[in-house]
């Protein structure tokens, strides 16, 4: 009997000992083998791989498969289709304006240690407005994504052009009125043909970011894009019309600051206004920080097509021009991505754990150094202010805002058409915006772009 007891005791000890070996080093579920799939736009694997490897080293039971995408529309369509079928990635990148439309595809962060308050303390305000949303399931504000970077619209300019033709300042003005004067000085239209433009503004067929620039002007002019219920847009106001008038005035030959037409760059050009800028046909373009790292490759491509290009050393950055004189009223438009967890993930807690690791100060710094992007974290702003390019973009973060564009592709089409209607079809800004407003209201959800909390209709 004693011998049988000793055998049973030994077996019991071995069983519990082996169980302890399986759970040691992370406890419970941490020892479970987990494979996470991560979809992300634009960043090469070499940019993100060191951070993934650091996480996997600290969590030996976790393996992360990274997949890069380059076409935004194809990426979004793939996400929609895969998630609808109960498949898709565990972690994916979501554009800041996509959250209202794709909210039900996201598993929000459930954490007592990373609360919405901590989010606001960690990341810049525009990110909090975009990624802290009310969960329609319980009416509680939750974190829907964490950003690595926040990009904003700023002004790229040809320093050589300004030194030669705007010698008294040598750089762009901070106001739109000042920009108009500089455009007049920079423009070369001898013989009646526009040979050199001051700034790429006024049209939408050959300016890739026309609608984003218009969004920025809406912000500067104080346009309330939606009504208070977010069930209807209401931008066809006097302020909205003034914003559209300013944008399209740069394509009006009757204006002293006339600066842009359809002949400067073909609408079929892949690079559009960037091509005109790199070939010296325009002195200023509006763009995001992400554009700067692409100038070298783009310049080589334009040169290989047989066109002369400017020196990249002549490209400098200035803040986006403003309507307001007081700095506390400055506005620029923000467009960026956040990392989030899909509702189809079988390991949402582990997925969110990786995202939190990815966006810590140390790991975010690694990413920003590799990707050359402006930070989203407040505690990394000061270090980037000294950067000759990124410094301009991070200094704008304090007044960056966004607009919750419910369907960016359709909104883009409507505003592109509105701009064209004013420039080419002699439609008034009031008529063009009223038509766009009607078209957008027709595609908005009946209950508004944000799903109502329980008990509210």
C-alpha cells in the first residue's frame, strides 16, 4: 500500500511539475502558442521587423507575420472582404478617417492600464479625437487605434526660386494674402503661356491632394462640416463657399495671383503636381511629410523620362499658410494611420499587447527614425523639432485637426467634381458645394456616421 502511495505521489508531482514548466515565464495563457497576422500600408518589412523581433524575443510563444500593402483602395477593399468572411488579419492599419465606417470591424482596447485618459496624455489631441470613440455596444468611450505617427499638410517650396524672385524674404509667407503676392512674383507667363507657376492650387484634375487642401481650408474658415447629430453634412455655407473660392482662384486667369492650369502637368501623370514641382514648373506644392522621402526616387523617374529636374537641395518646407493672423486660430489638416485589432482576431488581447509595445516611446522612436515620419507621441515632439524637415510638421501638431470623412473615395469624387464645376463649368461655389452636399447626404447612414449607443435612436 505504501509503495502504491509513493508511486501515485511521484506521478502527481511529475504532472504538476510539467504543468509548471509549460506555464513558467509568462503565466497561464502567455505560454500558449500564438500567431498574429499584421497588415500595414507602405512600410517595408525592414522598417518594422526590428520591433517585431524585439517583441517576439520577449514573448517566445508569439510569432507575428507581417504583410505590406501599397495601394490604399485595394487594401481597404481586401480588409472589408476578408473581415466579412470571418477571416483577415489580427492587427491592421486603419486610416484616421475610417473609424466611423469600420467601427464594427474593430475590437477596441480593453485595458485598465491604458485608459482613454492615458491616451490623451500620451498622444496629440487630433489622434484622441479620431481614435477615442463611444463603443456602440455599451456606450463607453474606448481606444479604437494607437498611432505611430501623425502627418499634416505643409508647404514644400523651391528655395532657389524664392531667393531669385522673392528676394526680400527668400521664403513663403505664413498668410494666404502673402502667398498671393509671392505667386505674382514667381509666375512666368510671358507670351501668354503659363511657363512657371507660383503654387499648385486651383484645379482637381491634376492636383492629387486637391480635396485634402480643401479640407484644410474648410478648417481654417471655420466650416462645421456636419450638423450636431453627424447625420448630415452642412459645408455649403458662406464659410465653405469662401474656402472653395480661395482654392479655385489660383486657377482663374483674371486673378493677379493666377497660378495653375491644365497644361502645366497632364491629368494622367502619376505624380501630378509633384512632377511640376520637380521639373521647376511650379515653386510651391502642398503635401505631407511622407512625400519628402519619395522625392529622390520620383526625381530619378522624371529625369529618366527625359525631363530636367531641380536640385533636391533646393527643396525646403514651410508651415501651411493660414487665413487667421492669430496663432491660436491656426489650422492644418491631419491624415495618418493607427494600429488596431480586428473583430475576427482569435487573440485580441495578445494583438493589443503588441500594439501597445509597438507604440511605446522606445519602439516608436525606432520606427520614426527608420520611416522618417513625424511623431504622434507628445514626449517625442521636442526631439523632432530640430529636424530640418520634420520640425515643421511636428510644430503643426498642436493645431492639427481632421474631418471624419465617412467614405473617403466617394467624398473625394464629389469634391473633385465640385472644384472642376467651378473652374471649367462656370458653376458658382454655392451651386457646386450644394450639389456635393446633396450627394454626400445621400450616402450617409440614416442614423449618422457614428453608431448610437444602446437605447438611443
